[in-house]
C-alpha cells in the first residue's frame, strides 16, 4: 500500500512540473506572432558606400528582413520589423563616421656594391641604413625616389616611383580602432615597356609587369620601417622599400 501511495505522489509531482512547462509554450509562440509588422525605411549614409554596409546590416536582419541599394550608393532601403531597423540604424551610425586621414612617406632605395651614378647616397647615420648594413651585404645605399602619399582609412591609394615612373606602389591602410596602429596592405611592382609587337597594327606598346613586394605591414603612427627587400635579377642589386606613416589629426 505504501509503495502504491509513493508511486501516486511521484506521478502527481511529475505532472505538476511538466504541465506548466508545456503550458508556457503557446505563450512564447504568441509573443513571436505578435511582433511588429514589417516596414520599410530609407537609410542615408554619410561616408561609406552601401556596398560596404551590406555585411554589417545582414547580421541584424530578421528572416523577414531585406536590404537593397537606393538610387545611389549612399542610400539603402531597409525592410524589417521596427525594433530591428532601430538596431541597424544604431550599428550603422557607429561605423559610418569620417575615415581617418593618413600620411605616408615612401622611400625607394637601391642596395648595391658601389655608389650609383646620379643617385643620392643615403646618409650612413640614418638608423634604417644602419640596420640594413647589419643584415645585408651591400656597401652602398642610394635613394632612387621619395614621395608623400595621402590616404584614407580602408581606401586604396597608389603612386608611381622612379625616374621613369616604372615602379607602382599600392597601399590600402586600416587604422586599428582605439590604437595608434596602422595595418596596411602593400604592393610594389615594376612596369617596363617591352616594345611594340612585331606585327603591330596599333601604337600601343607591350608591358612587362613584375611583382616585387607584397605584404601586410603593421606600423605605429609616426614610426618608420623597412617593408621589404627585392633582388633585381641579373644585377646583383636589391630594391628596398621604406615607409613611415602617421594618422593626421
């Protein structure tokens, strides 16, 4: 008899626990179904293009949400529930701010066994040249070209270097938030005229493009560093790229 009573009490306790839990499910479903209706709002960007905002916005969209570009690249049409649109507006406002302005000083240096005629010798007192002499076996370092480059955060920038403009430098910097660190994609290549095709029907010359340096550089604002060294085939010389960069306030 006692065993029967214990079993009945256990069964009653089980029903008490399970019953309310199941009863809450319709309430949760009702809450979902009462979500605000889908609406469409226009979002105007200040600095960034719509293309660059799609990834961010998609993380906030519900299953009912949609985003499309408006009549120009600074206008977005967002369709979603009101609470999601509010979150999207706040997230975009935090990102769509004026990009940092950056200034780079670029030096193209030639390392060789002797001084280059017509080229400016790099001073032996230069800290970077002192470092190079410790790791490279060149006795002479000559400045082939120097240039200032203005760039915007996360935007492409490029310049031609060299006496004949046959070196092309491409940069894409990114300022690491809340730090003085500039993370920069760097690509240096040489573009030489190979001459006209043998059976040319046009005056356009052919070009030989050689990739010299390709890397991602991390540099503190105000610092100066060697980006890379590229040996020039058949010459016994090397091209050295030196960059300093700073965030312009």
